[in-house]
């Protein structure tokens, strides 16, 4: 079950600790990805970013080939 917007807040993924954080416990912005609407989406932040990068690289290759 998804934990939605903790009291109206959002969720972030901390790249330094590998933990999901809420607005109440948020670390320095330099280590955060987000916000995400659910804890589960924040936990998958690195996978999501990696997939988007792969998709963009593929689109760039297609564009270069014309």
C-alpha cells in the first residue's frame, strides 16, 4: 500500500544515505532527488533516472542518424 503525501508533504530520495525522506526529516538539497508523490516512487528514484537517461540517449542517437 502506498503512503501518499505525508500530511500534504512529499517524499525525496537521499543519494548519500540511500534512504527515503519526508518534508519533516529532509536533508541537504545537494543529496536529494525529488519530490515524489509516494515513498515507493522515491525509493525507485535512481532506477527512474537511469531509465530516463537511457531513453534520452536512444532518442539522441535516433536524432543524429536523421
